[in-house]
C-alpha cells in the first residue's frame, strides 16, 4: 500500500488533511463535515502528477474521487488511489516531459 495504514484512519483524517506523493503521483485526502448531525462526512481524494503542489497544479491535471468518511470509505479511497497509480501514467520521471 502506498500510504501507511496508520495514516489512513478516521482519527488522523478528522484532524488534518493527508498529503503526500508516491513515485511521481501526488495525492491529497480531505474531509468535508456533514451538515446533518450523526451522518458521516465526505472524504474527498485528489491525485495529480508531480512536481507541483495541490494549489499550483492545473485543475485539469487532477483526478478526484469522493467517498463516505468512515473506515470503509477510507479503505475504498486507498484502493482508488492504488488503481490510479496502477494505470501507469505516474512513472517516475514522466512528469518532467510535461513542463
């Protein structure tokens, strides 16, 4: 798994965004709280090619996914990121040709 399991937890993501990169692919996980009391929030996940940070990367270069903010949704988000990476477009060094 590209993201350590202890970071992919409800307790960690409740407190802060998770940002990182893995072999040419950057990612960000962000929780949006629910307006309805007792309902889980939404876990938003983005990935984009290195070397730019989230704020500097072009919107069209980012892929986005949304999941329920609970343990199952976090696991789905992890699989989603693994699938995006597995597509092969993030190979180390490929991003340098785009600039």
